[in-house]
């Protein structure tokens, strides 16, 4: 609500003041002597109840039916104490202006208007909602709202998710800034595949200026005589991709500026239609110089506790909403995260735990990911979401996933210094590791994985010149939003989700 920071309760200190509210009508109730208009401007969950008598300027707009659910309005009034039980203050309206001049309004003018442009008969359309507005007051499914991504921020749930997401981003910068980290913009277009999983979106260029000359953009990709892509003619002169992780770039800066972090969009062409995978997601990747895995885990824990504490303190109204409507008990669960220590579990112990509960994981799993990979638990396998769920929800702790080339080899020669942080409901929230800072080990790993050493020449040089022990982790920001709000599908944790087959809006 404009000018009342901290929600309408603050208005109690401002009784008698004049206030302007600009927002969207949530509900409209017309009674014989007064009209109640609930307006929300997105700044908080509560609506401002505006009470309008027939003597207020602009009352004709109520009478004519121009103003209805979803309409945008400018309302001026005086803050007064409310007799209703839902709110402490309300606005006694002295002037209302309807701002939207869309087609519905125009239609209403035509159907009900007199020569002045509005209807003076009280009985017509008064107090009704606009029947064509896609989001009516009744509860609608989140699945349906995904098809209305342009209007869903006007609902309670998405308003609250947006504000908590914003608070988490703010707390993220605050945490790292307060701890001496320097924020780094890692590139979105890159030639290297950090995770080596081949899940990159390729960026090719159209031949300059040839766009208009062709019907199909595909025809404009430079090709050789054999019909293959001619990379030498391409914009970057070689294949380029959307980044899957800013880690390698962060390592570069960590070995010059000490602790750094990235916070930006990353992309994965994973064909996983699950409730925790997106094709475009935001990642936070701190990289700690002169640090080992223990330091990395300590940082990850402190970070999570800090941001959780921040939203519990600063997003009370929205968190109460999630606690009531989305996930009962989420506030208690998050308070535990903020206060209690985390369970640490080695990979070997995690596998042992799963083997003891083996029956559950012998291909009878209903989890799509598990079935696809057909992964029976054996030592050395990458743990799947079904296993993570068992560990976090039925057992407790954590277990790292498969070894990437950059992870530091442990002295046992068969494990690496890596960690995942798993949380209930979401599973893997972060993945991190101590990086291999020893040149010969790194070269050996690249060979083992048949990765092209030449394309990592600059990364190898970081080991040749002034190498230091360093470690970091990556946290999927939308998974954090899921965890913090209880929203069960990751597509509802980002404004405009990108997933297989969906890139609208
Ligand atoms: O475990 P990942 O693949 O690790 C890395 O990318 C490392 N380079 C990070 C580092 O050490 N700097 O991804 C890190 C996190 C995961 O734990 C998960 O939270 C999130 O990114 N993530 C995804 N989130 C949404 N959709 C996807 N498709 C995701 N893939 C990974
Ligand atoms: Mg991972």
C-alpha cells in the first residue's frame, strides 16, 4: 500500500492523513449506502479496504460498472480506524479514478453508457466482477495460473512468492557483502562446459544481415558446402553456449581477489520434466580462496541460516500466508534451519543407509528420475532424487553427486572433496566442492574423462601460476525459493519459467 511501509497496521500511526492508493481491485461490494473496494498494489499481502459513499467524486464509475475485479484504480482518501475485524484501518474515499481503459470497459460503456459515457441506473452491473477477467476471486489451481503468467502476479500466492524471492536476493547480497565477498558477473555466453554433462544450449549466429532474406532462421545459419554448420563463419568463430555454471570464471577471480560470488542466470538443456528442474534458473556461486571443504560447508550453512532468518524477520505477513495456505508448519521448519546445526553425512555412509533400506530402492521406485537412470544403489552411483528424499525426510543427512573434473581428489584415490546440501521436500539445494588445485591431478582427470585439455588451457594456467587451495558451491536460487515458501513446483518459484516445450511470455 503506497506510503505505508510495513503493511496496513502501520496506518494506525497515520490516522487522519490523506493517502493515495494506486493498485488493482481485488473485490468490490456495493451496498445501498456505501461501496467497499479492496485494492492491492503488490507491496504487501493485505488489501487496502476503501470505503466509498455516493457523495465521493468518481462514484459514477462504481454505478456504471466500469470498475470491477482486476481494474486498475487511483483512489484518494483519509485513513480512518476500521470497524471491520479483518483490518485495523481503512480508507474513507473522497476521489476515485478508474485507470484501465481496456476493451471490457469500452464494451460496458457501449452497453450501459448514456451520452456522458456512463450509466446512471443503479441496478445495472453494480458490484459484479468482470466475467471475462481470467483470474476470478475463487481459488484457481497453480497449474492453470502457469498459463496466465502475465496475470498471476496479481494473486495472493504469486505476490507473496515474488516478495519473498526479492527478500532472498537482497539477503544473499547482504550476506556475501557483509562477509567481504566481491560480486562477479560471470558470462552468459561461454565456450566451456563446466559440468561436462553436455547439457548446454548452443548459441549460433545468423549470417549478418541475412535475416530478412530468408523465411527460416535455420537457413541463415552459416553452413559449409556439405551442409554442416560453418563455425568459422559464425559470430564467435567457434561453437558457443549458454553457461551452465559460472564456477570456472569465479575460480579465476577468486585466485586474484580472494572471496567472490556470482549471482546470475544459468541454463541447462536437461530434458527433465520434474518439479525441481528448469531450463533457465538463477545460481549463486561463491568461490572461497585459501579454503578447503570444511570452510566451504561452514559458509554454505551460515549462508542458508542467514537468508532464512532474514525472511522470517522481514517477510512475516507473507510467511504466515505460506504457513496457512501452502505448507503447514513451514515457519517452524525454517526456524529450525536457522537455529540448529546440520547433519553431515559422508557419501559412503549415505550409500550404506540406503542399502539398509534397500527394498525401497530396488526398481520399485515411482520417481521418474530413478526409473530413467535405472540406478540401483551401489557404491559409486550418483544418488537420485528418490534417494535424496529418503535421506532428508526419512533418515536425515547429505550425500554428494557424481564427480566433476574439477573436484579435488581425496587421498583414498576413490572419492573427491565434494558435498551436496540436501533439504526436505526439495532434495539437492546446493552442490559444492574443494577444487583440484594441483596441475598434474587436474590434467589426469581431464584425460580420464576424455575432455579436451586445450579448451581448458586458461583454467590449467590458474594451476600453473599462483595456485591456491580453494572451494565453492552453487545454489539453485529457485530451489531456495521453493524451500522458503513451500511452493512444490519450481515453475512457480520464478516469474517466467522455462522448461521443455514452454518458453511463452
Ligand atoms: O550441482 P550443480 O550442477 O553444480 C554446479 O553447477 C557447480 N559448478 C556449482 C559450484 O560448485 N559452483 O548445480 C548447483 C545447484 C544444484 O544444487 C541445484 O540447486 C541447482 O544448481 N540446479 C538447478 N536448479 C534448477 N533447475 C536445474 N535444472 C538445476 N540444475 C542444478
Ligand atoms: Mg549437483
